[in-house]
């Protein structure tokens, strides 16, 4: 046989004899061309089963979908070899970890003949490696997770190699601050000067371990007492590779040991004083405010009793006797019961119960302790009882105060919310009754006016009387709560119909209607009620309260002294109001609020003496939003202060640039008027704009004047002192008070447009106009008639003595640059 043929034969024999490696050939397309015993052993296929199959069947379905076999062949084709490790599949579907080599086989001309594929089953080695890595990972986690010990490695020179959480906690260094530093930084300067760090390492190097206790230093310079172990670490060949260092903070233990030592020395020093101390303790036991009784376990006789126990149980000469001999039967039974239960249980026992004592029925909190002395065989039971009757009563009072309103005694918001949750759980829970739970929000109408006019003490009495009327209209199972101020709420559980909640609301409204007679004063208030029902409206207490509040707001909006049921559209209205509020905040931020000006005409009807500044909101999407649509919301949310300040500043700045002496009139909201910083706001607006004070007129409504008259007059005088004019708007429509006209010199009275509109047909309206103009002329106060829309109205008002006019007849509110400078000749 030629040498080449011999070589080929030997090569085939060699391949066929290998059983630890799967060695086989693939065609250029990846088809198995031959199969050796190692391949059969590794993958479970015989040559008959696999030759002619594509080698991708050794891969999982996911790998085949990702074309991983094709990618591997392309790598072998382009680079000559593909080598990797991964999971492969056997014939029976089981997986094994394989080390795979695919070599491209080419002829002398470089043409690809196919691929030689070698696969070795490395599952055992892989599993062993994984086990080793898991052990190493757990060890690292173990060391890193230890927080009571500082555990770290040092290299041969003593530099820190790693750092665990315990080391950071003990010594204060972060890992990045200390790794690479020499461990001597943990020693005090004195110990470093003595060479202690190097001596410790040398001992560990020479003897394999160094162990000691001593002072060490933290990052912040503070000292702590430690127990230190330094172990020399060697590799498998016995060569030392570094040190393992374990440090434990034993400061507290050291402190305890020193304290024990001091205590021992003190005890030995004062042994002669123990007799005196024992007598002192006897005196303490005799005089402590708790009752103390000691009973012998075997004889059941009383060994010791203090004065407090004798007073509480009205017994004397108890020592040496049985409890039944010297105590009333019920007291003796109580004490014996406590002691016997302790004997049977063999542990400390506490109890709290009511006992008939010489001082009446008292609640006693007792503690019974079994003491067993095996050396002296003197077992006894110690019974200590405290009278906690007054303490429990105080706690009950505190609990009641925490859950009830101090003024009315009604449940407060906390208790109300708790009871509402309970009521909803009873009706809507898995075992609920299925009945209706009503939630009502109540708010008094005009209570603030009463409070301001008659004082807070009167208001408190009114609230108490009102609470009694409301409570009388409810069932025992219902809850009436005061949430704060003049806000109340009601829970109506177990209702059969929705109408029952409405009837309850109507009864409460009717109960409040009759006047209250308090301290000789008769006063009337109303109540508005909002109703939400569960489960119809909602089943969650927070949402139910929110819905009832929305209904309350609707009742107030619709005229007050009435009730309203929650409707879904109210939720939408509330969302719109929240959106409007958010938009208004944006408008303030982006300068969307502008001022329009309406002319104020002098008596002859020819000259424009000034303008009333009226705020407009120029919304980028909704266009112009009139004040009536956002001013009430601004007053409710407190945004009116920002809106009013913005209006005042804009009006002053624009009027300052007119180049005329015409005045500008700005409205003040009642809420603005109560702002303690109002004077400073007006003063700053004048200073920033440069507007002459006599050109600014501030308008207030009659409702501003309610309440504290002295404070109101003081604010008006302070504004007047700035040099500005003050006008009283809408005079005659509300709470007109001639006293204000006498006590404060208003510059102008404005006649409300409702009187001007009705004066032609309504004699009463004309009479009011005559009265106002007559009073103004008598007091030398100018009068401006609002809402003038026709020439006839102007002539009539001129005849009645009005000094100025304002209305659409003379011009509508327009931006500053579009305002009328002079009137048209044909007016």
C-alpha cells in the first residue's frame, strides 16, 4: 500500500477510534458527511440516523430561528475557523455543554470542500466551574454582607486590597478612599511611631497569625477599641500571597467590662454599707405608691406587705397569715387567683381588672412574679398592683378629645372618617347589608356675618345651639360631626331609599330656620346641604366626601338654604373649575390678563373725566374670558390677591402714559381689602408707575364695610393718606350704612345700574336715586350713575343731580390704546 493511502487509512482509523470527541465532516451546505463513535456517544445518533441530515438539528428551535447555525458556518467560511461554547441538543432532547470547533477545509486551489467539526462534551467541567463560581460569589456576598466585622485583604506590603461593608461601618472609609492605602492609617500616631503596624504583619508572616486588642483610629479621627486578627494567606503551592485582616469594634464590650470591674471594686469597697442599703430598700417598698404583697409558695402565707396594700385593701397584721384570714373574700380571691395562675404558668404574669377595694371600685394593673431560689429553697410569689383608675380615665378623656370637637362635643373629622369607612364596609362589603349610606356636607349660610357682627363668643354659643338642633333631627345610629368652623357633616347608614337622605337634609334645614335667641339677641342663619350616596355615587369614603362637597357648592350657588344631590355633571363642573384655576395661574405667569377701560363722563355729558379699569383675561384658546367667569373662582382659591395686584399695577402703568389728567378707577375685592399688605401694594404700584396719587381712584363695595368697622375705617384712612380717591360702588344694593358716610369722607358714590335701568318704570328705583344724589350733594360727595345706555337716561340723571355718568351710551370697555379721548358731538 502506498504511503499516502496508508496515511489516509491510519487517519480514518484514528478518527473512528476517538470516543471522547465528536469528529465529523460537513458539506459546504452544513450536511453531515460522516460520523465517528465519539459523535454517536456525545449526541446519541448512529451514523445511519444522522449522515445526510443538516447539522442544525443539534441546536435549539430558538437558535435555529435566529439562524445561529448558518451564522457559525459563515464565520468558519470567512475566517477559516469558528470556535465557541454553548448548549447543544442530543437525540433524546437533553442538552449538554459543548466546546465546538468548525474548521473550513479547502483543496490546494483554495476551493471550499466542506467543514471539519469537532465537538467535546464539557458538561461536567462546566457544571464544576459554575459550582466554583457560585461558591466564590456566595463567599464574596457573605464577606460583603457582614456589617459587624471589618473583613478585608492586605497585600504582602500591608496595602488594603478590598473592603467590605463592615469595614466601612467600623472605620468610616468608603472603598474608593482606602483601597491601595497602607493599613497603618488605622493606627494612632503614637502606635505608628512605635512601629506596631509592621510588628503585627511580621508576627503574622512568621507565625501565621497575629491577634491582639487595642485602640484604632477612624477616618474622622475618633478612636475605638478593637479585637484584631491578621492571618497569613498562602496559595496551593504554599507561597504567601497576602494577609486576611478581621477587625471587630469591641468598644461597648470593653466599656461593659470596665464598668463591671468598677462595680465589683465598688461593691467590695462598700460591703459594709449593704445593711444600710437593705434597710433603705425596705423603706422604699413600704412607701412606694404601688401595693406590694409577697407570699410563700409552700405555705401560702404572706411574708411581706407594704402600707399602700394595707390602705387599699383595709387590712392590718397581714404578715404571717393567709389572705383569706385578713382580707375580704372578694379581695382574697382576686389575690389568690393572680398568685396561683403565676405558680401554674411559672412566669411573669400581668393583669388589669376592676376590684372592689376599701376605696371603692378601682382598676388595678398587677404584675405577679415567681421567684425560685434553688440554693436557699425559699420560693415566693411577688405581687405588685398599681391603681390605674385615674390614668385610664385620663386616657379615655384624651382619646375622646382626639376624636371629638372641643366646642360642640360632636365627632371631629378623624372620627367622622373612621365611622364613614365602617358604615361603607357594613353596607358594601362581601357580607354587607346592601342598603344605602348617605353622606351629607353642611355649611352655614351667613354665619361669618353673625360672627363678625356679634363676636366669636356669640358665634360659639350659636354653633352649640345649632348642633343640638341638628342632632335632634337624626337617628341614634347616624353620625353628626363638626369638621371645623361652620362646616358639619352627617353619615346616614342603613337607608332604605335615596329619598330618605333628602328628607333628613330637609328636616335639618327646617330645624335651623327658626331664629336663635342667645344672650338677648335674636339671629337667623341658614344651612346649605350637599348629599352623596353609596353605592350609587361611589363606594370609597374620600370620593364620597368629595362628591357631597361638590353638591354643597351647587346648593350654595343655587341660592343657599337648600340641599342638592350629587350629579355626575357636578364632577365635570368641578374639573372645569380646577382647569380654570390652573389656566388662571398660567395666565398670571404669561401675562394674559389685560385691562380694558370704560369712560366716566362729567355732569355736562361732554367731557371724559376718567376711566374705570376692568380686567379681561385673553385666553390663547378660549378668547376673552369676562371677570364674572373667573373672579369668583379667584376669590375662593386666594388667587384674587395676585389678580388684584396685577390689575392695579397694569392700570397705574398704562394711565401714567396717557399724557392727560384723567383719572383711572380700579375695583378692590372684599378679600383684597382684608389683606394686611394692601396699603403697601397700592403705594408700590404708584411708585413703580409714577402715576400721581390724585389720578387713582379705588372702588370698594358695601360688603367690604361689614364686620370690624374700626379696622375698616382705619384701612380707608390709610389709603386716603396716600392721596388716592375712594369710591363706594353699587351703593344701595346691599348693607348700606349711613354711618360710614358720616365717619369716612368718601370721594364718590356709584349708583348701581339696576336702579338706572328701572327708574323710568319703577318709582322706588327713582326715589332711591334721588335719595342718593341728594345725600351726595349734601355731603359734597360726587355721584356716578352706572349703566347709562340712552340719552333719555342721561337727561333724567342730570335732572336728579348726578355729577358723573358711565355706561354703554358713552362707550364700551376697550384696551387703553383704543379708548375714547373725547366724546362724539352727537351724544
